[in-house]
C-alpha cells in the first residue's frame, strides 16, 4: 500500500500531564493529475499495559481511522 498511498506521521504530542500520547497520521492517494489525503488522530494512554508501546498503538489507531475516511477496510467493522 505504501507504494500507491504513502502514509506519514504528521505529529506526535504528549499530554501536559504525560499520561497520554496523540498521533496525527496522513494517508495520501496520488492520481494522474491530483492528490488527495485524509488525516486522523489516535490517542493512547501511557499507563495502559498491553501489546506495544503507546506511540505504536496511537499510530495504528490513527492509520486505521485515516484509511476509513477513504472507505478502506470499513467492511472489517460491520457485523453480518
């Protein structure tokens, strides 16, 4: 996907109290004469124990949300 729709982390912000981290992610689709992008954010608690570090979890959340704004992967969220 990165060849046709590269993504990039735009911003990583820790809360003032240091208890959460927010990542802004942008996915860009390039066409023949234009490009379009969608951005979204993901937030994770620094104190939450589980798989991955807080920045990794926030980035994954932001990536999924940015893709969903294009309509990519929406079928994964619907029950049949």
